[in-house]
C-alpha cells in the first residue's frame, strides 16, 4: 500500500500534474485519490488502470507488482507505452533506484536559478494526439494506445484533454478536411454541439441532436452531406459512446440541407 502511494506521488510529480487534474481526467473523486496518496486505501483494478493510463506508466509498476529493484523477474512488468512524453519514457525505463535518483536530480535542477524557467516564458506542455483520424463521414476506431504526445500548441484550449485529426468533408466549412481539433472528455453536450462519437465500432465527428423520445441523430454540418448523417433509434441496441466535446470558437447552428 505504501509502495503504491509513493509511486503515485512520483508519477504525479513527473507529469507535473495535480490531484485535481488526475481526478478530472480519470473520473475518480479527489477524496479517493487523496486516500491512495496517504496509503489509506488501495484502488480497484479499473481505477488503477485509469490512473496508469493518464500518468503514462505501467499499472503493475504503479501498484508495486514489479517489486524487484532491478525488475529482473521475467514478465513481471508490462512494457511502457511507446508514444510518450520523452521524460516519462526515460522515467519508465528506470528501476526504482533510478527513478528516485532522477527525481532527486530533478529537484536539484528546479531549485537551481541557472535552470529555472524565466518569468514570462512558457514551459513545454504535451497533449495526446490520436493517430487514427476520426472521419467526418466514414471512420476508424480510436485505439487506446495509438496516440503520440505532441507539444501543446498555444492556441489549444486549456480544458482540452486530447486532439484528433478530422478526415472528410461532412463537417465543412466549419471543420475542413485535415483539421486537428481539441476535445474535452466528459463534457455535457447540448443540442447541435460537436462531439467525437463511437458507434458500433466506428468513430465519427458529428453534431449532436436528440429528440424528445431519446432517438439520437449525429448530423453533418456540411449542407451537401446529409448522406453522412447517422440516426440511432433509442430501441436499436446500438453501442454509442461519446468520447468528448469538440472545443470550437463558435457554437454551430442547426444544419440545413440542400
């Protein structure tokens, strides 16, 4: 238990992440995360997996399963994700002694004025960019590990959790083919907001619309692409998941088709 608390604290520090941000990104309430950090409570496997995914570390390492200092027990730890912040990648490649030494040296550097961030400048931050594009008509599924960590652009919304590239013309002229959009997970959608949706194995970027009977319409913003709309009856049994709200500078109007 103490080992998990120590490793969770180290992973948060390496990511430069606060408890509140981890809570928002995982959906785990802040009081539970606080109890994990002080060693009073052990997370269930699903919550452990969520935290590990957000922090970019192996669930086994986070839980303390790979207790050998050299990691010498064959198969004792999962391989680290391949598309990571380079600092996280280095951290994941070290044993516990190495991780402690890296953190110690990092604290030394952060306390040394020669290496301190100059006031008024911005430090590099990263955001996940999913490699497989979400089609604005026909689509491929987002794979959980198929992403790269990219430097977060200055114009990326502060509340964006990930980025994805839109493919196709059914959201034009508002979202042209090849546009990278930024998405906030867990955001509530209102009528005609744009979201990233998973429907029976495919991923779509569409405007959200639900009627009084609970039937869902995923609409194309392009007035010429009514053919790319998706209609899901409440009774259809289709598996629909909203990955998040696309953060746009304006709210799109109800589409009107030619």
